[in-house]
C-alpha cells in the first residue's frame, strides 16, 4: 500500500513547525520517528494532507534534570532511553521498559514523545507516564506553552488532550529517591510485539514497610489503568509475598478488560494476576541490590 498524496515540510525551528501546523491543523500531522504514523498512512488509516517533520528541530531530544524531575525531550529515541545513564530507580525503570519496546530498528527511529502522542494503551511510555504522574509540555502558536498532567492527557485509544495544532515538546517525570523501587513485566506472543497485558509498579519502602505505592496496568482498558485497589493493598503493608499476592488479586478483580483476538477478558485478568507479582519481584530484586551495594560501602 502507498499513502495518499501529501505535502511534506521539514522546518528547522520549532516556531516554523508550529506555523506550518497552524495553517491547517485538522489536515496536518507531526512526523517524529514514523514508526506508527507511516504504517497508518500506508494502510490509509491516516490521510494527512500535510506532514510536518520535526526531525531537524534542535533541542527536542535528550535528558535534563530539573530539580526533582527528569525532563525527556519528546524526540528522544527509544534506544537513547534504553541506554540512559539516569541513576536510581527511575533510570532502572526507563531502561527496563525501553527494552520491551518493539525491535531494535523501531527503537532506533521511534520516539518517546511519539509513543505518548500516539496513545496506544499498551505502549510502555504511556504506562510509565501514567504510573509516575508525568507532566506533558505542549506548544502551539495559538496557546503558547501548556503543561498537561498524565491523568488528563490520555483520554481514549489513540486520543490525547493534544490539540491538532500542538507539538509535544517534552515529558517530565519525578526522580524517585532511593527508597523507591520499580519494575515492569509484560506478556506478548512474540518478542517485540506490544504486550497483551503489561504491569508496572513503583513502591516506596521504609524499614520493610510500603509507605507509598503506584500500580499501572496496560492492555485492560482504553488508556493505561492505575489500580487504586492494588495501590491501597500495598500501602502500609509489610513488603512480603502475601502483600504482593493481595495486590495482584486486588488488581485482577478491579480491572474490566476487553475481549479481542489476542485474549478474552478472563485471560487478561489472569495475566494481571501473574504479571503484577513479576513487576514487583523485579522491584524487590533492585531493593536487594541496593542493600548489597550499601553494605559493600
Ligand atoms: C512492529 C512494531 C512493533 C512495535 N512495538 C511497540 C511496543 O512494543 N511498544 C511500544 O510502545 N511501541 C511499539 N511500536 C510503536 C513505536 O514505539 C512507535 O515509535 C511509537 O508508537 C510512535 O513513535 P514515533 O516517534 O515513531 O511517532 P510517529 O509514528 O512519527 O507518530 C505517531 C503519532 O504521534 C504524533 N506525534 C509524534 N510526535 C509528536 C509530537 N512531538 N507532538 C505531537 N504529535 C506527535 C504523530 O502525528 C502521529 O499521530 C511498534 C511499532 C512497530 C512498527
């Protein structure tokens, strides 16, 4: 299949790209890594009349620590996230999550912000952003800069709070201190596929007690699902296999997954039950490693 005809513009400034979008926002599309947009255009599921390529705009990629948050440029490639040298639990989570994103060629081209703007509920970056209450920064000529919290950003499958004339410029995540540990586990039929179900968790542990917990599940709803039931099962509990099992059971009961060709609702619920303990197990392994490093001096 070939895409329908379109005009291609490749501005070398953000202002130029925003102007190009503003001329005809409803018929224009931003091109970042092209790993979702180009296949959609080839299948004629998307028929933009103008493509605004953001690959020549400076300063849209990379990592910057700003106080207690990490700002990730929207055009940062998945592969750069996989090899980020960000220390601590946030760095561990980003590297582990990136390793699940597609295959190497997809990670080489596809971008962090592209995944978030595309808004597939199974996308690792949509999950991590929801888990950690990320803040998305968007710019347009009409409204300038605005910051959108993750809870308001992801609205439905392939639908976000971004307006058609806006460019997502960066995403900011809280830097978790060393009392936090985090993990991600997913099940996909083939390596590199989107997970049928993915579980992510981050817990703050002080003296073996879980003082704060975040749990987010992908593949069970139109947007990543924060499991309040699992979070409250973990919060205040002693970090133990029983607490993990209780959280997994609570999440499995709370989700209301769809049935489709990849698995019915009961199967997805079982995957939640199986995967949340794996995500928490990965987190616990990190906790043990931290203790070992501290004891080794
Ligand atoms: C075979 C295959 C397997 C894959 N597996 C996975 C997987 O396991 N997990 C996963 O998360 N992803 C997976 N992907 C998708 C991949 O991660 C894409 O990179 C990602 O979905 C989109 O990022 P992109 O930079 O390629 O965006 P593009 O394809 O260029 O754009 C996607 C959409 O986002 C919009 N957009 C992009 N950037 C911006 C911006 N800065 N501001 C405003 N709008 C913007 C575009 O207009 C378009 O609508 C897979 C893709 C393929 C082809």
